[in-house]
């Protein structure tokens, strides 16, 4: 995921601003990490460069 995308992404739960936490970065792109919404305290994982913006109750691992 390109870091610049965080400027346009919003929380699907409350439409709040998302904060990026990078765990692994490669060539200016986030490979693993998470997006966190301080407003509703939800986190969305980033795995293999793809952010999972499904609400927690909609994820298959929930």
C-alpha cells in the first residue's frame, strides 16, 4: 500500500481519520502494518500491502 493513500482513507466504522503504523516497508510502500482510528478505537490490518478495511464483525477471522 502506498503511504500517500492514508491521506484519503477514512474509517469505515465512523468515518474518522486513520493513523498509519508501519511494521514493514519496502520501496516506499507499506507491506505490513495497521490503520488505527482514534475516534472509535478500531484497527484495520495491512497484510502483503493490502489494507483490510472491513469492520471487525465482517472479517472471516472474527
